[in-house]
C-alpha cells in the first residue's frame, strides 16, 4: 500500500523521493543486474517505501573508479571480457528493480505494488535474451492457452528444452493442466537428449559419471555440439558471517523456517534423509533418487540442520526440503516453482551447488584436461574458454524457467575455477583424457582459469542468469563469536565475473570456508568442506528465513523473486572495492539488515 504524504509535507518528500530515485537509477545502471522478468509489466515510479534504508541506497549508488571493462548488452552477440584501464564503466540502460506484490493466497490476481524507484526496462533486455525459437514442422495447432504440441514426427533429441520454454513463454502457469503439459514436454526432451548424450559418450570413450580428486561427483547431462557438458559438485560459523544468527529464532523476528519448504538440486545424488539433523522426515525426495552423497548431505544440513549437534545447525533449522538430482533439473524446477503468491505445494527458493566443467579441470584420475579452445600456435593468449562469461544455452534456460515463475528464485554457487590449471611440467590433455597429451608450458599453453584474464571472467552456465542469485565464497567473517566483515576476504578459488555483457557476477558472497556439516557415512557423521557449494546454501537457507518473516509480517502475501533478489543485494555489506564489483558482487549477505527492511516497512505500512 502506498503512503500518501500530507499537503504540508508533499513537496519535500517528493524532492527526496526524486533524489533517491536518481541515485538508485545510477546504482542499478552500474551493477547491470536485470531484475525484470520477461513478462514483467513496466510500472510507474512510486514513493520511497517507509523504512527503506536511504543511506544504504546512497552508498550503493556511488560510481567509484574501478579496474574492469564494460561491454554493452547485445542479444545476439557478446564480446569476451578483458581487463581494461582504470576508469568508470559507462552506465547501463535503466532496469526494473524491486517490486513487492500484494496478492492474496492462493488465487492468482493482478499485483498491487508498493515500493520505490521503478524505471522502464529497455527494449531487447528480457529474461530470455534470444528470440523465441520455432519448433520443427509437424506440430498440430495447440489448444488455446496450452503449450505448443511437440511435433509427432520429430526426433526429440534434436530439440532443446530452451526451445520449448521460449516457444511457450506466455502460457498461463497458474493453470495446473498447462503447467503439467509443459513439464511433460520438457521432461521428454531432457530424457531424449540425455539418452543420446550417453550413447555418444560411450562411442567416444568418455565417462558418464565419476568422482573427482578430493571428492565431488561429476555426471554427464548433455552435449553442446561436440563438447560434453558435465554437472559437477563445487566443493573446495556460517550463520554469524551472514548475520543469520541475529535473526534465526531471535526476537523480534522469531523465524527458523518451520512450515516452509525449499528445493535442493544436487549433481549425482541426494542427502542421507535418515541423518539425525533431518528429524521428522523433513526431506522429501522429489525424483525417486536413491544414491546418497556426502556433498548433498552436507549442503542439506547447511540449509536445514536441526542442531542436535550444535556445531552443524543449519540456517533454517525448522525448514524442510524437496530434494532432486540434477539430471532433469529444468523440467523439475518448472514443475516445482511458484507461479503466483501462496501457490500451494510449490517452492519459492532452491539451492544448486553445482556447475559445468569449464576451462581447466581434473578427471577422476587427477589428469588435467583443457576444455576450451586450443590453437597450438605457441601463443597462450589465443587459448581461452569462451563459455566463461557467455550467455549460453543453460543461461537462457534457467532464465526462461524463472521468467514464467515470478515467485521462484534459484540460488546457484558461483564456481571454484580460479585455482584450476596445471603447473609447469605437468601432463595435460586436450578436450578429454583421450585427447592429445602434452607437457604444460606456461608461455605456450592455456593459462590457469584464475590467471589468464587477470583473475576475472571465470563464471559459467546458469550462474550467469539474470533471474538467479549467484553466490561467491569468502573466508569466515567471525572474531570471538561476533561478526567481523573485515575478515570476509574472497577465497582464492571463488570464481569471479563479469558476464560477457557487463553484468555484475557473482551477485553476493557468503562464508564458504571449511564449513562443518553432516555427512552421508552415518546418521551422526560430520565432515568439513570448502567451496561455493557451501556459501550458496549459507545464503539460500538464510533467504528462507526472510521468506518466512515476510509472510509472518504480511499474512496472505508473498515476496516476489525479483524483490527477494533486490532486497538481498541492496542490504549486503559492501566489501572489497567500494560499490559492486566483479569479485564480491554487491557484498556479503546480511540477513539481519534484510529482515530489518521488512520489519520497518511492516511497522510503518499505511
């Protein structure tokens, strides 16, 4: 609900609103974070919401000099990132920012908005960048409002889930029958492509699944042309670092996740559901998976561990999970995500602590493999992996899912690529372990993922999406049991942006250093791991508390995904160089600051 100022105060308040809007516009322009959804209508500018932290907005709206380059967004063509001379990047076009909907649950209705600084979204910057792709000939005319039928004579393995989503981006996802048909089509194409990928991998002598040195699962999901696409785990005092301990079960917030569920997708396995930290069957397996992994169990406990062992209490210890393997993640996300406020049986948040093998990687035997372009011309500068920073098929796919589900926000680990690469004299292989074997020479062969572009541009895949929240990893920000943001420095492995179109990535950072959590080896076992796989559930589990708190303060209402993202990035603690940057994003997540914005708005709502 919008506050209307009295006549005596209207002029100064309008001036203040205008000033703050201009500052917010500059900050939004610089960050390049697109919070708009493909079907999001442009809304008129409104008064600054009561309780909004204006000083924080001013801080984030500054435009300090930075040592990065900016490349304008282009739907069809992007330039790879290269470090540039110091200077201010040009401003990005205006973007639609945070909108809070006032929609009674569970029936979908036209939104009633209530927050600030909304500006028109530029043409050609929708969530799904590419134009809708036509399906092959052979499809019958669709039923009105239903997804376009799959061609009866088509080889489904030649289609893509991206085509299906883009061709059906305007269907009514609030209709269960419509959603079920779209999910059926996505699953059919996913299964056909997976079977074809397995057959191709067997012919080429490539592994379908395996374990990396030091642990972590990789599993084949598809081919991008001739290049295999593998999902891989991203392993390498969390609640204190993100100030979640100041909200979790604490007055006046009083939230611990009880009664709220979120999704968990994992590469190659599911959590050990019988672990004591998941008492009372708080994890439901959504896809029938039976293989447990330590990684999935560790992540799940970081999210919702009950705290029987106080050292591994999760961010939302009363919450619950619907857990899946990553094999059919996009169709499952489409089925599970919330399309409208309060949609029963659907989730608003999910965690994805996995990514694609890109650049340098080690196989199960510890052999270094280069997955990018290799020119073999003696000039290492010509050897790059163009998938880093690229708005590719998986990026468009996850944005497509999010675009049709405006109350669903995926959290994705930013990746651990910066330490990847062989040392001089080590053996390495081109493309796969069956490729040409060479002895590594730093001047003639591809540079390490964290060195060949001055430590930047090593985030890949769906992490680069406009409608997701990518989470990097910092050291533990705790001194003597208290939060100390000065210690939250980026861990050496944590991947950095930008996206090739200039957008800020990662979006935020959270603690990902040596987190102790549950293991799958017994019902009481624990293990310690580091990685953005650990920082992502630190952030997404904290967001589950924000979701619950918002619903408690505004009964019958729900927070939109773009609002949740805007709330988290605008309340993050700015660390690293001033303002948003390509290492820390918008900063270290601050759950208490985000909850206070909700609290202040609820206390002052008119």
